[in-house]
């Protein structure tokens, strides 16, 4: 198969694959859309789960603190008495998360406590204490005051905690102090191992100012956004997206734990579409891509086996037909699919029709050629008959001028007859090789003068040129006029040398016919019939004619005309000695 056939076959394959890819592209797009929808659904689920987890954590903490209030109200009536501290310490020891249980009198002094509490003269002025004194039954405060955890006299460190306090009253309903529980914030924050939290979540507690009280990973919690407390108060919980201190995208949720003073903040990774697809390759991008690739490969393989290879086979058959081998038949057509088999049968029928038509055309062309050769032959014979009649008439004339005119006419007819002979004897009815034609024409024109005067020696230097009859006729007649003038004026009574030169010079061809006679100046200026005919013949060839004196002292008749589309070869020089019909030898 030629390079062009391979290129065409490759083009067919590329176009088929492109069409298949375009047809399967909706499958890939659907997979990508499904992946994007799955990503959005999972991201929204993560957002909702984190918000719900924050609310659950806050609700759990609030329930714990409210339970602490119920416990305090239960313990309040018997909190004062013998071994009060021991009983409270036993309760705090059995209930995790309680750092201290304290009974204050109405002046804020410690009556009884599970653990050591230093004295604080300003406790009575604390806002939580005053709110209890003003009638509120339960107060939850971020400031536990002097309710420190630890044994008496020991070095203590303040641990983040909240204070839950209930109002103590006398039997007649008057304020009688408070009973308070100190609850550590560590016991209120959710555990990161809680199964209700998203995977790899981090937990933090923040106060009302946005300052973190405790957190599991410092890099996971940047500064809280503006107006976050407003969002929490309006919706109960606030969920937002942001980047952590390491630059990774996260989703955050905040909910109140202790009134408006303590908030729980949860943080979880929120992957982008690419990282999500990397984490979920099968349900993300890989599965649609794999489906697309498998479908494309399957359809391509099926197309290659069912369509492309048979198209390549028919293409090879068509290439053989194009080279003229119309006897080849697609013998494997019976194995083709029905549609392509019909195409193969059509191709075979076309080849048979071309063979039959070619045979008819060849027969008609051969018959036409024979007719044309016969016509040219008869025209040539008729011209020869005319030439013979003119010769007979010439011999009957006594006037020298009439005899010369009759001779000129007979030579022109001889040139035309020679054209028709060259046409029917040659291999091409539409083209004539100019070199042998000029050789024969020159010989025939000079042969008639052999018996009437001295010999004329010829020197021919002719390049080959294939020319059509329409151009050959004026060129032959120009040659007749030039040689006839040379015979009359240069060679009469003395003989001489006739040089005929033909050259192809690119886009222009040049025919020179020169003699070595001693012509006068009037030979270049006189306007006779011969000169007029040569000018007319040159115009027929869209060229021009010139008469110039040459180096030998004679006249050179030059014809310049546009070169027909033909090939040129090396010039061939021949010298004829004595009579024209004699042998030729190479010129020195």
C-alpha cells in the first residue's frame, strides 16, 4: 500500500475514533457530573453532621450542668451539719467531672466544701452570687471565683471550669446563701473518639470573646470569624468553612455550652473536589474514566475488525484498479458485513463496466486513428497529384517568370504534403518531430535543383522538438520561402553552403536559414512576395521574422516564435557534400 493510502487509512481511523469518543463523551460527562453531585452531597452531609455534632455536644454539656443544679437542690437541705465536708467529698468522688461542691452562707462565706476553698471577702459582690440573692434559682457562670480544687495548703493551679449554683432559702423563703458545684470544662467537651463526630475531628472550647480555653490541636483552630456569636444566637449553631493555620480547608461548627459564656467548637477536614476524588477514586473520577476508556477501546476494536480492516482491503483493491489492474476481484467479499459486501460488489461491477468501456473506447480510438491516417494519406496523395499537375504545367510554360512562380507554388504544396505524410506515418496523429521533418523538407527542396546547376552543400544543426500540425504548417512554409530565396539569389549558377539551424532557447524557439552568397544591400530592403509570406507565417506563429547579413556575406532568414510545450535534446549537426541525396558526415 502506498504512503498516500496509509495516510488515508489513518485519517479514517482517526475520524472513527474521534466520532466514537464524541459519542461516548456523554458517558464521561455523566460520570463527572455524578462525581460532582456525590462530592457536594458528601460535603453537605459533613457540614450537617458537624453542626449536629456541635449541637449534641452542647446539649450534653447543658444537660450535665442542669443535672448539677438538680443535684445541688437535692443536697442543699442537708448540706450543713456534722461531717458535711466528708459527705460532699464522697459525692464529688463518685460523680466524675465535679471539681468541688461548696455550701456558702448568705454572706458568701464557706460553710462546707468537698475540697479546700480559700476565703474571699469579695465573694458576696460577685455577679452570680448577687443574682442568686435577687431571686434567680440557678446560675451557671464562667467565673467560679475562689472555688479552687485541691487540698488545704497545697499549691494549686486554676483549671478551666464553670460554676453551677442554686439559691438556698430559709423555711420562710428568705435568701440563705448558695450551694455551688465547680465543673471542669474538660469534662464538658466532647471526646474526639465519639462515634457521632466526623472522622478525624478536633474539639475546642471558647469563651464569649472568642478566646480558646482548651483545644485538641492548636493548628486546627484559627481565629473565630466576626459575628460568630450572633449566628449562634440566631440559629442555635453556626457552621462555616475556612482554612486552618496549616492552610488546609476545614469545616467548623460552634454551639453554646454554658449560656453565653462557653462555646464548643468542632473542626473537621473538608476536602476539595480533587482531593475528594483522590480519596474516593472508584466512585469519583477513576470509575467514569475507566468506563469511558473501556467503552472506547471495545467499540474501537469492534470497529477495527468490522469496518476499518475491510475498508483497507477495498482501498487496496481500488488502488489496483487505479493502476489499471482491473482484472483483480475482491475474493474475500463473502466474509464482509452485508453493507460493506454490497460496496465490494458495486466496486467489482464498476471494474467490469470500466473494462468493457475501455475495450470499446480502444476499439473506437483504433478505428478513428485508422480513419485519420487514411485521410492524411489521401490528402497527401491529392497534394502530390496537384504537385505533379503543376510540374506538367510548368514544363509547358515558356515564360521564365511564370515557370518560377509555378515552381514556387509546387514547392509549397510539396511542404504541405510532407506534413500529412509525417502525420500518418508517425506514431502520434497530433504531433510531429520537427528535426526529421526539417531534414526531409530541406532535402526535397534542394533535390529538384540538382540537375540544373552546381551542388549545394547543407549543414543542419537541429534540436528535437515535438510540434503540432497547426504550428508546423507556417513553419514549413517559412522554410520553403527562405530556401527558395536562397536558391534564386545566392546559389544560382554558383552553388554554395546552406545552413539550417534550429534552437530552443527557453521560452522562445529560433530557426535560422543562412546562405553564403554575396547579396547586395537591396536584398535586405526589397519587399517581395517571399518576404511578405515569411512575415505572414511568422505572425501565424505569434512570432517575428528577420533578414540579416551573416559572417559569410550571405543572408540569414531568422524565425523567432514562442516555444510549444515540448522537450528539447542536444543539437545534431550534419554536413551533406556534393548532392543532397548523398551520404552525410559529421562536421568538423
